């Protein structure tokens, strides 16, 4: 049985684990940042309110206000996609009074070139062509609206399979995976901070032990957000870090645990096997854990993001997608492609650097922001 002891040290608590001999077999230096650390630096840097120095109760009216502001930013940040394939669609429809085969073929090509994927586009157009054939669609403007509705339906089908996140049992464990450079650690920090603002007790676990910088980055985010971070020294067994993190979370009565993993390349099979091991170890410590597996993808990588999703799904049973850098791509169709081809819900999207620029995905708002000027 492990003995956990806390040793205060200035601004941090140092967590150590001793075996029965009193020694530390892995020379563990598990540390977590002070839970009550000042979050004002994040509030100032990331656009949160100046008084956000601790856990605040969830306020639905604030959610509505933030949702409205986010939609405005989303519409503003999706300008590259609107100037890309959406502008091509507008030009294609300009002056058209009827729907003909040439219009349908050109529209289909535009969507494929926007990284929506051949399979996804075919699924949409099989239905649209049937409606045109039945004379249910005769007006090009009605076709444009029906196209938008069809894209929303793609997301709805993926969402219906997964359902909403219930955030229970406690601790609710989220495993986060993804390759280097997609914004994984930043996404974790933003999500954790938002959950804290909703009144949840959140712990971060730095299981990316392959890079010392990755552990330090998560620890720094822990300081800024006032969240505890469990970590070992660089090069430790990631599964051991995950195990210790869940043990600490249970002891401290945490509501949510978010586990970071190495930014492993999806082509390296041995690293995928390591993910499977982490998942098994977590399940032994807390039955059913991880309760969610979030895959973070970079929207600017196009169809390569779909390939990554397929590989990670095989290794970790991904349950949802967090899509970052949507403001940096002119091919917004990739969002629909991922949802359709993988049958996975888009849980969160990121459109900027501020903490509020990560929000739960709303399909209708996304499509509206994409197609409307």
C-alpha cells in the first residue's frame, strides 16, 4: 500500500511515494502546484475576468453571454474558410436560376477540395441528387440551405451515438492524446480552467514523460490556473504517472482528472502500444477509466487529421475530438469529414489563443458562422 506524504515547499506541494522499505524505487518527484495559487496571470493573459482568482460557481447567464461572444469570434475567425471554398460556392450560385447536373458536379468538386472528404461529400450528394430528381429541390438558393442542413445532420448523427458528457462518476477521468504541435497541452489547460470556473475540482496529470519540456509546460499552466499537477521526473514510466495521478485524485476528492500524454507520432506503433498500456493501468485503478478519450487534432493539417484519428482510434478507443486552429485554415470542411468518417462527436473547438477561445462545439453555430458573411 502506498504512503503519500505532503511536504510544503514555498509555492508548491511536493508529493512523494515510498515503498515498504522507505525508499523511492522510481526516484519519484511527483509535484503538484498549489491549488489556491493565484490565477490572475492567466486571467490577464488569456482574457478572463480580473477577479478570477479561484473557483467560481457556474452561472448560466455568463454562459449565454460567453456563447454569444464566442459565436461572434467564430464567425470572424472562420473568414479564411469563407474566403476559400464558401466564396467559391457563392460564385458558383451567382446568377443561377435552376439546378442542373453541371451545378451539382461543380459544387461537389468544391466540397471535396475543401477537405470534406470524398466519402462525406458522396453521402451528402446522394441525398441531394435524390431530392433534385424528385423535384423537391429546384431553386439553387434552397439547395444552398439544404447543403448546410445536411452538414449539420452529419454532426448530429455522430453526437447521437456518443451522447452528452455526464461528468460522472467522480473522479471523472479524461485521457488526452494527439501528436506534437496540435495544441494538446494548451487545450488541456483551457478545458481544465473552464471546468474549474464551473465549480469542479480538477487535477492535471503530466504523463508525457518523454519530454521534460512537456512536464514543465503543464506545471506552468498549473501555476497560472491554480490547479494541482501530478508529475514524475522525465523518462519515468507514463503508466506509473497515470496510476499515481488517479490515486492522488481519489484521495483528494477530485471531480475531474485530465491526463496528458506524449505527443507521439501516429506512425510509431510502439508508442501506440504505450497508450494502450496507460489505458489498461487506469482501468485497473478506477473501473471504467478513462471515461472519455479526447483526441486533439490540428484543423490546418487537412485529411492528415483523419488519418491520425483512425490510428488513435485503433489504439485508445477515442470518444471525442478537440479540434484546434480552426482560425488558421481555409478548408473548414475537414470538421465534417472527421465527424462523418470516424463517427465521433466534435467535443471542443479552438479558434484562438485566449482561454475563452476553446468552447463546446455547436454544429448549427459552426455551419452558420462558416456560410454567413
